[in-house]
C-alpha cells in the first residue's frame, strides 16, 4: 500500500529512542523526510546519520519556548516544506501521588503538556490543507495506570486539547490525531516493569492481561503512527487510537 509519504516532511520529537525513533524509521522507509529531535544534540545527529540523507537530527527540549519555531524552521530550511509533526515526549516520573513533588509536577507540565501545546499551536499556521498534528499519549488517557500519577494527570488533559484543536483546524484541512500506546517493548516500559522488583514476573503478569497475550513492538507502533500521519489516513481526524493489543476495554 502506498501511503503517499514520498517527499513529505515531518517533525518527530523525542525520536532518539523508543516510539519516536520507531516512527521516524517507518516514515523514512516509506519515502518521507524527517527532522528528529532529542535532548542531546550529538545523539540526535548520530541517529539521523544512521537513518540516511532523509533525516536531520536536532537537539531540542520540548519545554524550551523557543524550540517549536526553531524546529519548524529547520524543516523548511533543510527540506523545503513542512507537512506535519508527531509530538512525542519521554514519560514523566513514576510514583504514587504522595511521592511526587511540586517541582516534578512543574517540570512534567512544562515538557509533557505545555511543550506539546506550544508545538501544536506553532505548527498550525505553518501547515496547509493536508497537514497533520499527531500526539503520542498513553492508555492513561482512558484509564489510570497504577504508579503513574503524573501521566494519569497530564495525558488526559492533553487528549482534550488535541480534540479541541481538531475541531478548530479541521475546516482548514488540518488533521489532529492521538495515539495511545499500551505495553510496547521499549526501554521505558522495561524500566517500569523493573520497579516491581521482578521485571520478568511483571512482564508475564502484564502480558497475560493483554488480549493478544504479548507486548507490542516499537515497529508495530511506528507503522501505525506513520499511517495516521500519511495522506492514506486523510479522513481520520480528532480520534485517539489505542495501540495496545486490546488492553483497553470498552468501545
């Protein structure tokens, strides 16, 4: 299936590892060009070099108010156009409510919530009809995940923002979509499994609660994200798509 990605240009944040990197790989494999970001500029540059001439790596922190304009300008300068963005940020600190400090809440809000809002808001006037804004969120949008209080607090609000934005920019031909990853086999999920003290037992227990009885792979997530960002998904808008093997219940 031709997704129509050839020569389209996307910005993917948090793309030096995990889900962001998997998505960048899939986009480039289908002919798109990608500006990928990570907090460490050298790591971002090394990943881009590995992915080839269709990628450029930039050091950026989503919490930095100047990042959004700089990154979109980079896409235009390097590749001559800008067709969409996938906003992915690292997971906020794990822990129960009583263990999260005000400083941790503030840092997470700046990065996970406000940074994403700022990037989406900056992208809108730079996109034309056919453009797309994607958010990598979490299954916590629909049901809280034990031990992830900060994510449980911030991700649903960001999903609400995304839905509101889709209603405003839909008439301009710009789509807004969200992805809700469940247990995907990334470093972050392995770290969370290890918090229980027995990572293998936690993994077995968690996999048993997934209808497909296994964790997803980053590649499976990346292919889903690439499709949703592509013109092939041109009538998919304003929705949150679980990528979780069926773990979330309900319609």
